[in-house]
């Protein structure tokens, strides 16, 4: 069953109204008709709905019932991912959304091959936000991850205070024991993953020098992973740990 998000106040007690590009998708791609059932998410609440009217620019949906579902992770995971070539970044973004990522920060790292400029950055952000929306619909989430504007390393460090723990995935730790140490009390988690070229030494020093009481260098295993693989792998570990109530890195 298809799922769609509604933003703003396009609803009343009994009905919801779908507008924007989803109207085209419902009418012309899915070819839905009046009385067809769909899932609607409004203000993070999921409803089963029935299409009652279709016009050129709006779809009216009657609420049948609220669905008692919660597919979101208890912890809010933010991934700061070094900018990658378009297809790689978009693939990672899609999969991280499916795995429960809360927020993504595109990181303009020193070794990023891709460079974003103002006009290009805004266009990219809108595209990435759409990819996150579609992935959230496909995975039946009630939250669309926010895709932040691209940040420099300095801008990224200025956000550290918003998080309980900051992980920095560093490939040179591949043969060292530097696992994730994850606590149930860590509600807001930031994971920093470099681009194809990795994290520059000067950049790593800048990140580690930031005033924060819980910054951890971590290893993602003995193998060197591509940046997009590292992002998906990290979200997989954290998602599984949270949903199975495991404290990652805890001693027996």
C-alpha cells in the first residue's frame, strides 16, 4: 500500500488533502481511483485513508483509522557524510533513510572531490530532500530525515554541542580496537564519515580539538570501506543495536 506525507495544515477532523507532486504520482503513475486505500502521514501520525475526490491539483482522503505504528528509532542518528559523486551520495542517502537516519549533514570535507557552490548547493539540497522523502515513504516511516545545507568542517564542529556523543569513523584505525561505545543515555548521536579520499590529518585534528566531552574515534572493521558503504554499515549497526536494545561496545 502506498504511503504519502502531508505537510502543513491541509487537514481537518476527518479528511486530509494531498497536494504538490504527489498528486501526479497518485493519478498518473499509480493510477489510483476514488475508494482506493492509501497510508497518510500527518504530523508524524500514520492513518489508513480512502481517496474520496481527485482534482487537477489535489487529492482528498478520508481518514479511516489511525494506525498504531512506530518505526522510528528511539535515538536520533545524524550522519555527517563527506560529499561524494552524485550517484554514490544519493544511494547512501536513500539507504540510510531506510535504516532510520534522523538527519543528514552533507560535509564539504577537504578531500571531497565534489565541491558545492551556493546556487548548486540549494538545488542539490532540494533533490536530496526529495530522495529522503521517497525513501521514508517506501520504508513506511513517520519521519522524513532532514537534509541540512552542506557544512564546512568549522561549521560542523559548531554543531557538536547538540549531540550527546560524536563518532568519527577513521580508516587508519582498521587494525586497532576502536569499536562504537554506545549507551542508552545517548539520545542524540552524530557520526562523521569522510569522503572517498578520507579525512585529512589537519581536518581530523580540528574535529578532535572541538570542545565536547564525548568525541570518539571509531573503527568500522579491518577492511577499508568505500565512503557510501561505511555510511550504510554504520547506520545498520546503530539501527540494529537500538532496536534490539543492545549497548554497542559494552564489556561483558
